[in-house]
C-alpha cells in the first residue's frame, strides 16, 4: 500500500512540475506555448490510454513497438529542441526503456516535454530569428526549426494513436487549444 502511495505522490509531483512553465521571453514562444502544451498533453493521454500489457505491441515486424514510439517522441522532442535552440551537438543516444513501467514512461515523457518547452521559452525574439543549420545543411530561422520539432512529435503521436485504434481502444480526443 505504501509503495502505491509513493508512486501516486511522485506522479502528482511530476504532473504539477510539468504544468509549471517558464515565462516565454519571445512573442513566438508566447504564441506557440499553448499549441505545444496541447500537443504534449494529447501525447500523454495517448500514452495513458494504452494498457501497460500492450506497450510492446507493434502492428508488423518493421514497425516500432508502442513503447518505442513513445520513447522516440519523448527523446527527440527534447533532443531536437536542444539541438536547434541551443546549438548543441551531442550524439543521438535514445535510451533503452524496454524494462520501464507505463508510469515511468509517462513520467519520462512529461519530463522531456517540460525541458523542451523551457528551451524554446528561454529564447528572445532576436534569438528566434537567428539562422541555424538544419540536418540537410539548409539555414533556417530558429523558430522554424521549432515547427519541425512539433511536426515530428505529431507524426509519432499519430502512429501511437493508430496502435491504440488497432487494439480497439478509443483514443483521446484531438484538440488544438
């Protein structure tokens, strides 16, 4: 009983921390933050909708498992945001979370989404307009790369959402704001 209470307390603490946001320093971040929050909240709802015993489900041999989809979207949301907003260069090293529980994966997602939002919220208007190199060598304004991160998150969230539907589970409602 005490173990369940401590797990619940930890999850409530993480939920509170995710909702506490850094004050956006740019007009772009002020406008984009509600969209980001809605998108990441839906991703959390997708993760919560799938029963834990189906986290290793995949529709075919060439697909990621549901768990891998979630880890990928959580890891890359932070990795790409860091890469583009901080000019960071580090090796892509997606964690192996094959032994983690559903609660641990949801906490991981919440933590990475929060860190990603803190990164783009920390940039000034001038920093948002700076050009950075994309993967193909093209130069893009920093705020445009944030749209790419959002698009990537949406892509993998949609795939995870499809896994839910394949298993005859009603997915969370889509919302923009």
